[in-house]
């Protein structure tokens, strides 16, 4: 019997999200593929600096137990490199002690096409074109955003924050909001308060994270002095009365979150500065630009706000 990866929470991460590839990408752009290959070979023993997604990946893998039957998380490296130039990434993974053993190298092709083969519920990359292409195919993908965040290696808790519309739920309510009349939006949401929203692009990943959260709660309830390693928050621009539909959706999904912020237009960084997420998912670049100063962020190019001209966002 083959490895049962369909029973895992699987994250597909590009080398551009896991590591800082600024220097090597500059070599590729400015000097071409042959020089890039030479550069990677010459530096393959040189450890890459940690990238935006590293704090998330490290802590997700840290939720695995020591028992082989208690390892619900799998991370697969998916790279546009070939195996030769990708050796530096695998060497860096080994250096940092990350238990990542599976990888896809596609020599300039689209690595995310193999997501379903690996049962991945999320693809993270630093390549915005790759992410947009993946999203256009209906794949759950996000682009990491440059950040000033400095990780605390002594902090082993994983804190994940999600926007709601366009991330967990679809953007049908956002489309009403974009018509420009807040009263119309609130009337629409009040009428549909008990009606859960359709699923958004990262719903499956959110559900998988919720399974891990329940696992942590069970451990806390059965193991004396066990401290849960996972906290989940929602930070949404919704406020009353539109908050009720968020709750209806979560109830339908039978999901609990640790913290929820119904901000009504208040900048999200004001609360996330206190929550201190290791990753924050949002579909609007305007929200991410502020939060990225204090936390790793992922832009999910989904829905109406990503179809609007830049000047209208």
C-alpha cells in the first residue's frame, strides 16, 4: 500500500516562499539561465536565508507527533528549478532540520499543476504570476508578501489569521459592498444573516487547520499541563449587523475560532499587532500592505477586488 497522503493536511510551498531567493533570482534575471545554474552550483553549500512562509511551515510541521501514526501535516517543496539547481534548496531544508522529504522540480514549468497529485490544500509562492495562474485554474494559491517580520524562534505556538470574504467564504457579499452603498450591503447581509456563504478559495485549507485545532484541544483535555500550539483568528472588515453571517457560516461548518475581529473599517494591523500571526491571508493588497510591516502575509488573488483596476481598489 502506498503512502496515504490523502489523510494529511498538505501544503505545497515554492522555494521562493520558503526561502529568500533575492540574490539568485537577480542572477537569473540579469545574467541568464546558464549563469544561474553555475551560481547555484557554486553556492549549493551556502544556506539560504529563511523566507516569508518559513515561520508557518516550521510550526505546521512542529504539530506532528513523534509517532509515525501521529503526523497529520505534510509539506511538499514545489519548484520551477530542476533537480540540479534545486539541490541548494534541499540542502537548506536539511540544514534547518525541516522534516520535508518530498519535492517536485519541473525545470521552468508550472509546479502547482501537481497540487492535486499530492492532495495539497494550499500552494504558497513568491511568484505572483504563478499564483495568479494557479488561482485562475481554481487552485487554492497565495503569494507571499515582503515583510519586516522578525521571527521569535523560542515561540513554538502557531498563530494563523484569515480574512473572511474572499478567503474562507466567496466574495458574493463583497460584490454587493463594492457597489458603493454601505446601507445596501448591511441590508443585504441582514436579510441573509442566517444563510451561510458559499465556500471561498481557502475553505479547504481552513477546514484542515480546524481539524488540527480540534486535535490540539483534545490533547489539552487529555494530557495534563499540555499547552495548545495552535490559535486561529478571523480579522474581517465586517461589523454589525454583517457579523451575523460570519457566525452562521462558521456554525454550518462546525468550526470554532479562538479570536474574531469585526473591524468595520478599522485597520487590521491594529489588532494583528497584538495577535501576532505567523501568517495572515487576505484577498486585498491594500489590507496586506499595512499588516506586512508586522507579520508574514499572503495575498490570495480571488474575486471582484482583484478584477478591479488598481486605481479603484
